[in-house]
C-alpha cells in the first residue's frame, strides 16, 4: 500500500510542478483541496493566500517555461503515514530559490494538497 500511495503522491507533485512551470492552471488546480491555505515568505515579505488566489496569480504571470527557464524542480522527500503525507520540494524558478512543504491527505480516494508553506532561500 505504501508504494501505491507514493506513486499517487508523486503524480500529484508532478502535476503541481508542471502546472507551475508551464502555467497550466487547470492541471495545478487538480492538486489542491478547495480553499487550501498557503503561507510563506518571499524575500522576507509575508505571503498569505488561499489556493484559488494563488491559482489566479499563476494564471496572470509569465510561466517559467515561457521565459526559457530550465526545469529544475525536484522532490527532496516524502513522508507518508496512512492517508496523510508531507512532501518537501525544491522549486527554483523566476529568479527565486523556493522550498515548499506540502501537506497532503487522501480525500474521496484522491491525494490532495491541503496546506502549503514555502520560503525563498537566498
């Protein structure tokens, strides 16, 4: 069961990465539970939004792919306990060096991001 969960979570994260990198908001939206809280900091400035506002921001910015950036996003680790999981990701893009921590849970037989925290590391 663990390996099955791992593959499913890796697919959610792949969709998350591709949604961000290519600006595919439809794909990115499938990763989040409705009204997922997102907290972080960007160069020391607080960032607090819900997933719907975050998706709108992604839709209204240039995608890293369109700016000819290289895809360098990667999974650092995934910890799974039953139907909850935590993923640590490295998400360098748009001139930032982001690290994301995603909380996921299995809802209606699908893994969804239910919380995101992130930071930019100089």
